[in-house]
């Protein structure tokens, strides 16, 4: 019985040495993924569409504002001036509301695009971890304060391969 206990105590530290740890930089990997460039382009196109609409609304508001200023100089009844002023206020409120909605919609669109990218990266990390028998893979982009590069293996290239990113691709 003592021999078995001693054998277990001797083998336990050896099994800990056999554990594999890896590290990766997900920020770099995400920037190299083709889906990231497509997502950025999609968000930029969406921003341009919203900007065009916003600018059109602002131009219309400015035009109405100029017309209102001309009306004030002419002898226009007070009731008409009041109605036009209220219209201007409503247009300005709609413009501000639209600007806020655009910000929210862009944020949601960006989150949705990034979620798909992060899911693909997570799946690749899981596959590399399982296939390579890693106990843990640390993400350097996640704010790890210290990673021993001599005790851990950089698995970035393996994850790049799993994602289909060529070794020659570089972060811009």
C-alpha cells in the first residue's frame, strides 16, 4: 500500500509537467479574418447610408430655417409665424431623434457582426485546444499580465490555419 502511495506521489508532479498551455492574440487574429474586413465594410456602408439621410434632413431643416427668417422680415401674420416655428422645432427634434436612432442601430449592427466573428474564432480556439491537448490557451489581447513564452506555446499559427488565414497575412 505504501508503494502505491509513493508511486502516486511521484507520478503526480510528472503529470503536471505534461500539461500543455498555449497563448494566442485574438485581437490580431480578428483583424486578419476576412470576415472582419467584410464586417467593417458593411458597417461603413451603413454609416454612409444613414449619413446621407441625416444630411438630407439637415439640409431641409436649414432651408426651412432660412425661409422662416425671410418670413419674419416680411409682414406675415403672427399665427403663420408661430405655426412655421413649431414645424421647425418638430423637424429639429426628428433630426436629433434620428441621429440617436442611427447611433443605436450602428452599435447593434457592429455587435451583431462582431458576434459572428468572435464565435468563429472561439470555435477555432476550441478545436485547436482539443486537437492539441491544451489545458489552457491564454488570450494576450484579453489583458493577461504575464505569460511565460518558454512554458507556453504560441498557438496563433495553428488557430490561423484553422481559420484559413494564410501565414503571409499581416495586420494593417
